[in-house]
């Protein structure tokens, strides 16, 4: 019987985990691994089926991103960015989307923030600008850049060959995501490669009825939860092997260690269950979008708290480069810094819950 995408990812996970230290050291996911993920269809998970994509259910995306985050935070993040951004093809004319997906190496990434300018010309736009935090940009075949036009904000899909990448990603965690800046200088983009998330998608499937910003955000919580699961598993190995120098017992005999792993496991499990439940019941009205974004932010915070618990319980051992716990600690705390799970979003959700949605910009949900 054919395997499902999650089965294929689980089979690949052990090899990715072995690569994780090198991925961080090299500040990038190896091209060969990107090729493997592309071959499994990871980067077209949210692209329209009729155009050559997989058009997966949002719940399946959560499971895949969580598993890849467990294998390696940076790999999970790049996979999440590429997969989630492929939803952009649901907003393009089908012929255009089909053309983009013909490349077996297809990977679309980019930055939605309108940091560029687009001047209308015959047949499209001349685009210039510079965008930050472009995860997986070195591997992308296409890059999305948010632009301001005379008629308002749009998203432009640029050929990766037409942009310049600037090495700026020297950071504390998720170092292997290669989230550098990229820039475009007076690049022509045809009109059929531009779109707006404020406009209805051209595709009518259930995936494209899902709130667009939430689809882009849910992977943050899922990858963070995967990092937490890896930290819990690595801590379990340490707790069984590390000895108390006074008693000779494993540190797993300490009540505080047992409490830490139990609480961390509960935080991971409850965060994942909450996220999956919210995804299954997602709606497009303001209250439903707020509920979903709260689940995404909570999953991310739960993941960070879980990692903190086991990192602290591990003691001094966790600070060495040889310990994966210090990498998980740094990776998950970089994930929590993303604007999609920021305190501003939580404040907006709170205002909606209190019936005060008119006092905050609910368009960010």
C-alpha cells in the first residue's frame, strides 16, 4: 500500500536528527535533504491539487510540521515555510500555478510584510525592495515579497534568479533556517504572479476556506511542539544515563526531575491537542479566527515552557555544545519571537473574547 506523507516523514526523521548538529554549524539545511523533502511533496502540501499540489488538510500539516520539528528545528521550520507558503498558488490563476509547480524542485518561500514597492507597467509591475527573515531563501525557486502599489498592498511572486540574497542570519537559534534578507531591484513581475490575501482565493477547496494568516501561522506552533518533543526525549535519555556523583543513582531518581518530565510532557500533549482541535473547528468569522490564533500562540508558549523545564532539570550538562538540549532551548525561544505568535496577537484575541474587537486591528488575525 502507498505510504502517507506523515509515514514518509517519520521514516526520514532519524536521518535528519543525526544531521541536526551539522545543519546548525553550516547555518543551512543540506541541498540533498531539501531534494528529499521536495521528492516527498513537502513543499507543495498546500498547493492546489488540480495544478500539481497535494492540497493537504490543515490537521495533516500540523502533524507533518511537528514531526519535522522533532527531527530538527531548522529543517522543520524550512519545511513549514515552504509548505505553508505554497498556499499562495491557490490565489494565482490555475495556469500560472501549474507552470510554477512543473519544477520538481519547487519551493516557494518569502516574506508577506509589504516592504517593497511595485510600480504598475504594461502586463504587470516593476518591483523593488528588501525583505528580512526569508527562511529557506537559498533553496527557494520562487520568493514572495509583500509590496505596496498605488492601489494598495499586494504579494508578488518573484523568480529566485531575479533576487539577491544577503547573508544576515547570524542568530541565537534556528540557525539552520538560513532566514537571510533578499532584495529585488526593478524586477518585472507579471500581473498573474501577484495577488492579495484580502481577495478570495481562486481555489474553492476546504484548504483555501481556512483563514489565510492562520494557515501561515499554525506551523510555528507545530514546529515548536516538535522541538519540545525532541527535548523531552533527549532529556529522558540523559535522566536515565546521568549519575548523581554522591549517590550513584541516575538523576531520574530525583523527584524534581520526574516532575519536570511529567509537566513537560503534559505541556506538549495539551498544546498539540488544543492546536489540532482548533484546526478541526476553524471558521472564518472574527471569533473563530481569534480562537484559532489563541491555540497557535498557546501551543508555541507551551512548547517553550516544556523545553525550559527539561533544560533546567538537566543541570550543567545542558550548557555544553555536545548536548542537544541547549540547541532545543535556543531554537524554541527563537520560534516564540515570531510576530505571528507575539503578545500583540494575544492582546487582539483577548479583546475579541471580551467583545471589544472594534478597539484593536482584528485584520492581524
